[in-house]
């Protein structure tokens, strides 16, 4: 997954999303997950459709101390979907 985070950030920025930070993965899962920390439901719906997420891949976890509205934990399933550069 070389540069997967940077490629995804560039892709999402081009789609109008504001990517404010990304970092080293903290765990390992088989499928990409999205964690919603604030009430950005339209953004969540957009990402659900863009990533082809199922409900089991979406976590709603309100956190007023979070530095981001939404966290995307990328996994190998996204590599097959991410358009080539």
C-alpha cells in the first residue's frame, strides 16, 4: 500500500473533500472503515457511495474532542477501487 494514503487524499481533494490529515495505519482489518465523529451526515453518505461501503463498515462515534469530522481507515479493498494516477 505504498503511498495509498497520499493518493487517496489527492483523489478526495479533487472530489471536493477537505483532507486535513493522514497518518500511519494503527491496525489491520480486511475492509475499509469510516468513523463519523461529528454530524456530517451528507459527507458520510457521499463517502459511503464513493467507497461502496456496507453498514458494517460505518461507525458512528460522537467525539467533540476529535480533530477531524470523519476518519477513513483504508484497507486493501480500496486499492482495487482507487483510480490509477
